[in-house]
């Protein structure tokens, strides 16, 4: 194994382990999947950059690492491959089908090397999903078939193997005697009986805050400006990025760490299409861009005018918005529990001490003239405990096991507590922030947060 591949394996394994990411069904450490994909790629190619990218293919999508992190550690070629393998769809792009269409267009434009890695990824995921989840497998196989139509110029051997695996899984599902319901597994709003109150709250929080609300103006330099002068100004202003102007218009950007000698033109980076957002874009879209890139750039009337870093997510407006997102998730959780436990039948599952705390809070709210159900007065951790103990609620909200539910609940509680106590949420909670905002617009956090 080359040094590059070994370093990529270590980097990816540690990145996924830090967020305790596991395979959805077997609950094995996530590097089991990464190792399998890398092994498939190594069977058809000795290219160390491809094998390294196979190890790293989910790192940008699932962990706090960005494309720039991959470039700094493994070079531009590996970073380009990982970028090609990372989904580009955003929460505002529509339902699952529309998002998958956009991601399929993205991989269709990718290099042959990236398509070969994608084939290996599909093979391993297909085997796992078809073995453990026949209901979702039907959706996955349809999506895989559409992907294979744009991956035909990847490695021929892996393409044939992917087709064979697809056919085998399709035949297996066709032979199954039992028929499951036709209910959608796309995870769109309405799966869980969303109330009018939830819809109104969701609409407010997804529309009220925009990228322009948190963006800083982008400083810029003429392309002919010397690196020395630009670096001096950037350090004085505390800027880590700045625009580069050609004929008065910003055509690219600088990163202060790149500046060595020459002019700004010599160090100009092109804007990636996925880095650019209109000022009216949602904060969910901002966070998805920052999951892939170090910096998100904001446009106004077609011109790049502002920038957003992950540090901006620490600002009060964004923290308030995130707390609102968690509140909507909690509302959805309560609605599910209320359906699962009519007439407060859940009370037998909690200790008398926890019940008394809820009764005391309910009594105080009633004293103030507020309408309040006992279930609403439970602590978040108590509501989560009820969810975990009730198999019906677990199934409705898409958790395959109690273990997967516990991990997601723990991550949400961490984010909620760090928001409440003004702690650093970017360092500690970024993966959870990214996943929650990716799913929240369709109220599907609980259904598919641990998917794929």
C-alpha cells in the first residue's frame, strides 16, 4: 500500500469515527464500507489517487472535512475526484427524486476515474441494502439503475459487476412472497402526519432567514495587485478570503494562506459552481455549501458580493434559526408519540420522578392560563427515551434499531445543549447541523438521517 493510500485510509477512518458514523444495518464502523469500495477499485486500477479517493469518497459529504481539506492533505487530483463523487443537491432543490436527478447529472459529467469509484460504491451499497432492507431496496434499485445509465464509461469490469449485482438483487426482491405496502419511502413532508402548526413553523424558519442576512462583504483586489500588498491588507483586515477583480468585476478569489509571491492573478482560484449562492438562498443551502467548501460566496444581480465561512454559523441569528429547527423536530417527535400512546399510555414507561417533573411543569403552565398536555411538558431526553422504547414509533420515524435512534438523539441533544449554553457548535456539532438542515425542509430528519 502506497503512503498516499495509507494516509487516505487513516484520514477517512478517523474522520468517520469521530462522528461515530456506522453502517446503517450492520452498525459496523463506517470504514468497513470504505475499505470495501477501495478494494473493488484496486482490483481494476493501480492508480493510487483513485484508491485514495475511494477511501475518501464520503468524507466531504458526511464529516466536517471540506474539499479544500482534502486538497491540502492529498493534493488537487484526489480532491477533484472526491469533489466529483460528492452530491451537489441542496435542501431547496425539491423532493428526493429531484435531488437524485441533480446528483445524477453531476456524476454524469464526472471523469471516467470518478465514475469507476462510483460503480464500486454502488456495488457495495446495493449488496448491503438488498440484504437488510427490502422496502428501501426497491427505491434504491430504481435509483441505481438510473445511475448506471450515466456510468457506462467507467471501468468495464466494474460496470458489468454492478449490473450483475443489480440484477441479482432485483430478482431476489421479485421472488419474495410477501408484499409490502406501497407507502412512499422518499421521506417527503406528510409521512408523519405533519400538522398545520408544524407546516407554518417550518415555512417561517426556512423562508425568514437568507444567505444575505449573514454574509460579510467580500473585499477584493485588482488582478495586478502584488501579493505582498494584498497579503498585508488581508492580514490587517482579518480576511481569510478576498475577491480578484478583472476589469472591475470579481472573477475569482484568493485564500490568504496561498499567497507567496507574484500578483493576485497568479493565485486566483476559480469559483466552483457549488460555492455560489444567491443572496435569497436559505440557510440550509448555505450550510450544505459549507459542508463541501471552506467558503460560500453570495451573489447579487449576478455579481459576487459577499462571503460566508463556517465561523458565521456561530452568530446569534444562525443559532436562533438552528434552535428553531430543533424545536420543529421536537414537535414532530411529540406528534408521533401522541399517536403511539393515546390517553397518555406512555406514563408507565417513565419513572415517577420524571413524571412528577412533567406534572409540576404542566401545573405551572395551567396556572398561567396556558393549554398544555402532559406529554408536552416532558424533557427532551424523556421524549427521546419513549421513542427509543416504542418499536412502533421507531418504525414510523425510520430508525431500524434502538442503537441508531440513540446515536441520533445523543447528537441532537449535544447540539441543543451547546446552542442553549452558547458553546462552540461548529467544532462539536457540524455533522449533525449539516444532516439536520439537509433533511428538515422535508421533515425527513428522522426518516433518512442515517441513510446511505
